[in-house]
């Protein structure tokens, strides 16, 4: 299971730049105005073969004049509660500020592994200035420059070492490990708890209209017509006094952990809102982690059917999820229990697809004629011939194509083969791998 690394620190110390470097993208908006990044940012990074989830808490600063008192304090609380490793970032150009000191007091109480990261150290004078931060009392101090990357390798070595020390910790029983695990994920207030209550037919969780009233991840062992599975819900009673402004941040950190623990993710979206950017970000993580996916469109009973048909709505969703369009979409109402059992049956089908193993003879009989009719385009004057195909044992369906020039096969042809496999063998809702090897 991947660990979660949270980057904390006051605004404008360079958290988003560091985040972008780790996840290899330009997702975070970088500007020298404090609090400019307001989107919920989380992605997947890897170093030396260890994959981990990165959360940029800088993306959660709301538009509030009271940023220091309200937002930053609660962000640190959440990060301390949820993350496996904390990266506490400070800025060498400003020295130690009052807010750095306030955060230090809070962070000292944590037993989580913590790296104090002095950012913007890009010359010898700043390296000398950075020594001031040793006075904060954290033993693991790193001097980096998020912009040019200097010093980040040593920091990542530390993060990976701490993740490996921690391991996975206590897990499920052997019996539970063998059961299908379905994670119910989605933005706050889409109806996850109502859905779970409808399935369990009991008030397992307190359901209110306040977004984010659920907090702790719950594993529910469920039996349904002689079929058993675990439902992983980012749920749990949370007192109203504890509901902060940054509820989406809780939602994000719970969701990525639930994805990790699952075989199939039930991504719930609100029919009245449609698919939003955060939903697409979750789908990216699901794809990266190669989990099964079912999209649940909740509150379908509230939608005007004269102007919105299920077919049109589904087409719009698949445009947004492209190129991964072979995903089942189930229109439900947790309130009226409309199609909620259909959603579970669909999740079980996707789980079955994820476990599916196609015999080598069947694969070759079906796919070699397709490849003969539409062979890989020649490259560099070389004729590419696929000799045979097999499915290897892996946590997600993986097909190996043995050929004379594996390095010359381009992605469009791999996409073509993936689509043919899906058409021939039904892998709906499942990420599949296509690999070419030399033979």
C-alpha cells in the first residue's frame, strides 16, 4: 500500500513548486502571491521503486483574511492525522517567522516521520543562512531548491527510507484479504453515507446535509446473495464542532487511502453537478494504481429527464474520462434505493473481470488473425511480426506480446490491441496492461 506524504508550511514557501517536481507535472499554479493555489492537489510520485501519494496542503488555503489562525492550523492538524510522512517546508529568504514557530510547536508533538525542508537554498550564502533553522530542533533537515531540484534527491531518499521502515502495519485478516474490496469514494456531500446506509439497510453512519460529516474509513463486511465483500467507506461520525472549512482535504486524503486498499472503486458523482475536476483527478489515481472502476451517478431522481437522458449523461462522462472509456456507469438514487443493488452487481462483475485469466491458446486464436489483418506499422524500415501472446500472472490483467522488434511498437497500436482485447473478452471497468517483449 502506498504511503501518503503531506507537504505543509505557510503560504509562499515553495510547496507547489516542490509538489510539481515530485509528481512530474505543472498541476499546481505557481505564483509569488501567498495562498494563490486553491485547488485540492494530490498526485502520485515514485523514487527508487517506491511509489507514494503526495498532497500539497498549500492548495487548501481558502480565501480568508485569517489564513494563519484558521486555515494553516487546521491544515497541519489534518496532515498530522492522515499522512505517513510530513514534509515541513520553510523559506531561507525570510528566515524563521512567527508562523513557522507556531507550526513547529504543533509538529513537535507528532510521532510521524518529519523532514524539515529549507527551500530556495540555491547559493553558498543561502546555505549558510539555512543553518538558522537547526534551532527549530528537528533532527532531519534538508536544504533544497524546488525550482532547480538541488538537494531533492537526498530528501526523497529520506522519505522512501521512512516509508519502508513503516511498512504496511497491521492489516486485514487472511479471510478479509481474500474478499473483494470495494471503496466508496467521491466528493463531500455526493451521498456516500446515504448509499452505504441504503445497502446496509441501517443507520450505520450519521447522514446530514453538511458536507464532510464523515471522517474515518470504515470497512464493512457484507454478504449479498451468497457473495461476500468488504465495503470501504471514507465514513465515520464527526461532531459538527469539528467540521472545518477544508472538508475536501479530508475527503481527498481519505479517498486516496481507500483507493489503495480496494480492488474496485465506486466513484460517486452528483447528478445535479456532473463530473468535476476533482473526480477526474481521482480517476487518474485509480488508473495509476490500476484498480477497477464503476461510476455511480447519484441523485438521478432529482434530474429533469426531459432535458437529460441517461445516455447523453453517460456519453458526456466518457468524453471526460477518455481514453479510459470502457467504464460502467450506473444511475442511482441512494435516497430511493433506485439501482443500488445493481451497482453492487456491477462492482462484482468488474472484480471478476479484474481476476479474469484468458488461456494462451484462446488469446492467440482470437488475436493473431486480428494482428494479421491489421499488423503493426513498420518502423525504421523494419517489419514487425507478433509471434504469440500470453497473459501473465499480475494483480491487474497483463498481456505480453512477443515480437521481433518490441521497442518499435508505438502507443497507438497498443491502444488498438487493447480495444480488441476489450471487445473480445470483456474487461469493462478494468485497467489492462499491454507489454511487448523480444522473442
